[in-house]
């Protein structure tokens, strides 16, 4: 793993994980102590979104240097990678999390809700909010499909046209090498563009969700999202440490 840890991607990811743990502690404190202080709740939510944006900006710079590595990360576990969509979680996962939290919160406090007691949590999304979340969900699904289609077309193109033609167009090895290198460079540039578009959609989706939710609901959502993210990372580490025979070693990690 030493080789992996020395790469800029791994360093960026480790810093992000550490930041998530710190942010979760801070969010939990505010959620418990200041649940009625909208100004403080909004400030902490905006702070987390700003950090999320800064992380994505760092990732974009790194991916432009080495697009291929970002699609097969060695700094995350195989368990984590099994959930990835273009080097990250699907944007719609954030929306599905809101739906899930809404249902579980409402079920947990149904009796209180029927008695007219309100807590202001995600179980109390208004009809207007639910409509906006549903609209965002539909829009995000379409954008995910468009990005996935771009990646699919790129994969078909590299297999059927660019590299295939570079092998067959000339008997001149030097010419073939030049054509192939250009095809690979073009492929890498398109990969970086697709990756950047996917990352921007992830960020945009979370921003729009936070805008729809009240400050308290936004903080509760961020707490749940970070817990899920960190739990997936921890589960992956635990499974790899306890069942090393289940994972194939990456030669670049040795």
C-alpha cells in the first residue's frame, strides 16, 4: 500500500476522510445543542458545502493529470469501489438518503406527529419540499444517464475506432505509435471531462438539496450522509483487514 499512499490522489482522499470525521463531530454538536438556532445551523451547513466544493476542485486538478487512475482508485477498498459511479457515489444516492430519512423519522415519531408535536426534522418535509426533491430526483437521473452514455460511447469508440485504426492503418511502427499515442491522449482528455462533469453533478445535487431543506433538516442530512460515507470506508477497511485473501493485491500498491 505504500506506493498508493505516496500518490497525490491518496493524500487528497486521506485528508478528506480526516476532514469528514472532524466535520461529523462538529455537526453532531451543533445538531444537539443548537437545534433551534437557524442561523448557526445554516452557517455550519454552508461551511460543509464549501469544504465539499473545495475537495471537488482539488480532485478536478488531480484528475486532469491522470484521468485513468481516478477511474480505478487504489486508495479506496474493493468494497468501496463496488459502490462507485465514475469515481464517486451516484448523485441520486443523496436524494434517496433524504427519502429514507424522511420515512424513518416519520415512522419513529408517528405518534407524536399525529398529536401535533413537531420536531422540524426530515420526517416533516412539507408537500412543497417533497415536490422539489422529486423534481430534483427526476432531473438528476436524466443527467446521470447522459453522463453514463458519454462514458459508454467513449468506451465503444476506443475499442472500435481509435486504437483499432491506429494498429491497422500503417506498417510504419513510428507512425502507428504516434497515432496510438494521440488516440490515448484524446481518450484521457475525454475521460477527464466526463469525470469532471460527474463530480460537478454530485456537488450541484447536494447544494440543491441543502437549498430545499430547512437549516435543521440540512444538518441532519449532512450528519447522516457523513455517517454513511465513513461507515462504508470503515466497513471496507475491516473486510480487507479481516479477509485479506478475498482481495487481489494491486501491483501498484506494493
